[in-house]
């Protein structure tokens, strides 16, 4: 129940933020590019707040990351605050790669929940759009909340995918797992049937 109330609070904050988007007149963009060599079985975990996630399987052995960051702020001072307060944490442990968008909206508690008050409260908005090329057998855990779609192509690893205010599309996948979009459409096309029990759902979208 607490998770439900927390999600409602986030949705209300996002609506409030959308109404004040025109207040953010200062903008800065940057691109982060990195390459990782993970041992099998590989798994990628992306925990985003604002922006899209695109994962594509290929025949190579490296994980190739391109992250596009956009900061919009109401002043140069707030832009500087955003640079200091919001960051992309990248960590690697054995065969796992973790991409975590951290900032004052995280409560840093054990369940990983958020205390997002709306971008107006912070005086800036930070978006990350992720593009990842991964070996085809990679498993994924992907999450974003607003202003972005999640797309997964050509992987055979297991998956856990969640989007709050956007859709999810998975094409030519062969693993098993969970896919859920609260306010978006879910489309899944398999290259092989799931190996084990899987679930696919949406509250306000077609599956």
C-alpha cells in the first residue's frame, strides 16, 4: 500500500512539473559514452527517473553505453545545482552493470523508493536517455518513470521491465520475466516462447 501511495505522489508531482516546464529557460546537454566487458551470464540494471531506455542485443561481447543527459533550469545558478545534485552512478560488480540516476528525489532506503516533489521544487529538470548495445544473452532490469519509452530488441536473457508514464516494446526476445507499464502500452514479440512463467500488464494501456 505504501508503494501505491508513493507512486500516486510521484504522478502528482510530475503533473505539477509539466505545468511549469516553460519556467526552465536555461539548458545544457552532454553525452556519456562507455564500454564494459562483462563475464557471462551478464545482467544490466538501469534505474532511471526521467527519460527513455533502449537496449539492443548484438553478436559482440562488450556492453556499449551511450547516455544523453539534458538539464533544463530556471537560472544558471539552478543549472549548477543540478550538476552537483543529480548524477549518473555507474558501477560494475562481477558480471553485473548498474546504471542508477541519483539525486535529491531518492530516499536512499532499502526498498529503493523515491521522494520526488516535482521539478518545480528543485528549480531544474534532469533527463537521461539511455542507449545500450549488449550481447544477446544479457539479462536486463529496466525502470523509468516519466517522459520516455522502454524498448528492448534481440535479447535472450531474462527481464524485469517497468515504466510508469510510457510504453514498453520488446521485439525478438527469448527470455522470461515481468513487463509492466502503469500508463502505457505493452507490446512483446517473441523469437521463442518464454522459458518459465512470465507476466505482462498495464493499468491504463493495451497489452
